[in-house]
C-alpha cells in the first residue's frame, strides 16, 4: 500500500478541471486489480470481464454487454454493427460521435452522419423529422439516430425522457444509439434509472474511465444478437483484449461504488457555475442550467481566462472556439473548488 500512495496523491496541489478523464483509480480499485481472477477473453475465459459485462447489462436493462478499451471504440463498434457503407446516420451537430472521433464513422463504417441542431443538448425533433423525410424520399432511409446523454458540449445536459420517446416514435425502423459516456451522471442528477433511459434505445455505451474513476474502459450494451455482432466488430477494430479482467476489476468497483458520489461533483459544478455567473453575469451562464459535472460558458478570450487560472494552479480547458469548459470529478474537493472560485472572481 505504501507504494500506491504517490500514485493516489499525484495531483498534489493542482486543481485539474480539464476533464473527468483525469481521475486516478482508487486504492480499492488497485486492490481489486491486483486480485482479479483473469483468463483469455478471446476464449471467453475471463470471469472478471464477464462479471463486469453482466453487471452493466443489468444496470442498463439490456440482454448483454461488451467491454471495450474506450468510449470512442464503443461508439465506433456500435456504428459498424448497425450500419453498412453508404448508410445515413443522424446525430446532434456537436455530439462526440460526429465532432470528436476524427471522422471515425466515415473511415470505419463508411457512413455519412447528417447533423441536426442540438444547441442546448437536445436534438431538434423538427429537424430529425425533416431529415427522416428527405432521406426516405431519396430512397435512403435513416439507419441510425445517435443521442448523447449527458450532452457534453451543451454543459453535461441530461436528455429528457419525453424527447427520447418522441425520437423513438419518429424512427420505429432505425436503430437508436445512446452515447451515454456520462449516463450515470444523468441518472444521478435526474433520478431516472439508467435502464429507464436505455429502454428507449437499441444500444447504449458508458465510460467507467471518466467520473467513475476507473483507469480504462467503456461498456456497450444491447441485445444478445447485437453484442454477438459487436464482438466481431471490436476484433476488426483491434479492441479484442486478453487478460482484461485486470481492467474490468476496476470497472466493477467503479460501477458498484462510485455512482452515488457523482452527486458531489454535480454540487461542486453548480458552485463553480455560480462563481462564473457572479463574475460575468447570468447571460453568460445560468447556474440552474448546470445539472451535472460540466460547466461550459462563452468567453471572448478563453486563452486569457485559462492562463489566469493556471497561475493559481487551476487547469481548465476549451472544447470549441470561444468556450471554456470546467469539469468536476472525484479528485477535486471543496477546498480546491473554493480556491478556483477565488481565481474566477479575479479572472479577465
Ligand atoms: C469521452 C466521451 C466519449 C469517448 O470516450 P473515450 O473513452 O475518451 O474514447 C464519447 N462520448 C462522449 C459524450 C464523451 O464525453
């Protein structure tokens, strides 16, 4: 245990609000990793991977699940599983699958993602309907609709169940894929069970490597048949792992014991949002709009803002031109938030 301490406290004084991906595995995770029973997952012989997959499948109310190295791969595997080259996919213009995967869907699946407006995190149902009809008319019925929950660029906004139901009824034939990288943040914030969200979609993915604190990995859930096909697509993308139980063990701890505490991150993000509103005004950021762990606001010079923060040992980031993003997570405590708020109060 002595050896583990330097790792666990590596962050030291720096307040790292760049992303919730920077979280370090807990001591409990490290112990679970050291003690994990493993086998070659290519031969379905890793019991810890199997346990993690079953646990996630149960949480999201799906028949089966697949452990993959990253959230990006989960989205890419889902896309390859649901589509053939030339298919039409609809997604929010600012969603991860469209903007942040280096056009992977075009490369790996040969599909065209048609963007619809998602300014405040919610897909425009009117535009979805419009695109549905246009491509239907052209003899290219929409194959997949992607939703993101929580929606990252809009500031971690959980998707509304009503919108989700509406999308389902607009697309009875298409597959709906939920990029639920932060599905558990959504669930904790709204009280809506992950399975309640997931029952309206055909496939769902979540990261254990973000706010839940595991070092590596994401899960993709769906029907048994979908997961059997996804298994092959994961292999094609090079994501077939061997004694992955070492990683899955940390993922299990993440899913079993790290979900409820996300509420703390949400409370701290709201505190940051209030400080932003106090400094720049409610037009820049309405603190009530911050429901989970992501604070996004427009700033005329994000670089200047972030440089100012870094001088106080606070790190933030930017995900689009003219926007600052601050993300809370388990390795940021109240004292660190207070220090950040002082820095914000004097920021340019
Ligand atoms: C982080 C993220 C992903 C991708 O996960 P990685 O593990 O970083 O590849 C996908 N979608 C959303 C919304 C994300 O925030």
